[in-house]
C-alpha cells in the first residue's frame, strides 16, 4: 500500500440543494453541475438508500472500505482496531452551501441503533473556510407538538426565528451535537467532520428538490423522527462553547467533539511532523510538500497508519482530520 494517497474530489451529483462551485475553486478543479455541493473525502459511507454512491475509490480500483476490511491494522492501527474494529469512525466532507440548507437535525447513536439499526448517529463539526451565516440550537424551549405543527405547516420563517443566528468567519469552528437543529447559510464553504452515516431529519423542504413529507423523517414518520430532535433551549454561553475561533494545535474543536472525531490545525513554516494514524489532510492555504509531492491549497491526502510519522515541509496551513482517540 502507498504511504500517502492523493484524492480527487468525490462529488455525488443531483443533490437536493445547490452548490459545488466553491469546492471546485478551492480544489482547483473544473466546475461541475450546480447540484454537487458536497465532496465526500476518504469516504467509507454511502448516501442514504444507495449501495455504492459516496464511497471513495482508490487509485488501484478498490473502494476504501474494501481496502480497510482487507487489512484494518495497516490502515487504522492496532489500538484503533482493538477498540473500534475495521470502522474508521469518520467521514470528512467539503460542503458548499449554494443556498441556505433546510433546518434539520441528526439522530444520536442510541436512537439510530434502536430505530434504524445503524452503528452510528451523526454528530458533526465544521471548520469554516468562507464567511457567512449559520443557525444552530433553540433559543428557548419548544414543545414537541409545536415543533410538529411548524413542520406540518412548513412555517420556515418561524423555524429559523427559533434558532440562534451566528455570523461565522474563516477559521471558526462549530460543533453540532446530535439532535441539535441547525442550518448553514448560503455562501458558506466548510470542512465537515462527522460520524460516518447519512442520516438527516429535515424539518423544511420548500424550495428544495426534495419531497420532505416522504423522505424527511428517515422512514420513521415525523411522530417518531422528531423524538430525536432536541427541544430544549441552548443558552448563549452554550452556543459560544460550540462555535468559536479555532486557534491552532492538536484539537481545535470543542472538547465534546473529541469522542467522535478530532481536527488538528497546523501552520507549516519550514517543517511540521504529524503523528501517525489514519489521517485525512486538507491543505487549507499555501503550498506544502509531502515526500516528493507538492500539495497546493485544496489538496486532500489520505494517510494510513502504516505510513508512520507524516512530515510536511513548505509554507502553508493544513487541517488534519482524525478518528476519535482510542484512549479517553
């Protein structure tokens, strides 16, 4: 297996919302359609209802998920495999909101296991690459019956008014715990780390290429699906703990996210050595060298555990995406 694998974009087509051109500009690739708003990086996860769409294919023609199953220790390391098996515990995406995303939430792992037979829920966190607006968390408690009424009536204005409204800047991070309602505003480009599932409870769908009444509730009906949505208020202090400037270092997300995934942010000015492990590297600025390969802004690289320490040289900034730590 090669030590490092450069990954081209992996942008599923015909998504229900607009976007994609900021991803191709960031990566230096030709534009695709207006409905390729997500790049699934180093993905062992399929889109909901699909058998292969979303999976990353390696240069040798195998899917990443098959390669890991064939040799999990080389890819993930012995301590990871001992604790988590051949599960990467991680999905990385680039997301370009060409229009505001609908108000939605994702289930916790317990709900996903009990109601859907899934191994994970979908906590997620964002590193903001371009400025914009986001909505996250309820400003006050909302009765479940009231939330159900807003969904039935598709009262989008009221839904958004319930949420905290934030302006985010490049270099900010936002952690979105499972169950928390949120929406990403038009124009935001972000790097997303998440649990490796495609599970969304969509509370609005007007203006999107989506039959939300049919497909917005994970096949459970809204009466059940809305039980996975948080109905309690988040205080301003709680929101400030979830959304803040990232800084630099070995763990730039809020500490609550470490149980699900980790993001490192490093400034490279000369040489930086990264710890070994299953790693997705995204060059967010500048140009760095990895062995003989020069990586420009927007490059994504996958490193298996067997590659050992990762030495980067040059001048730039890198975002280093990792699974949860094996020791807490």
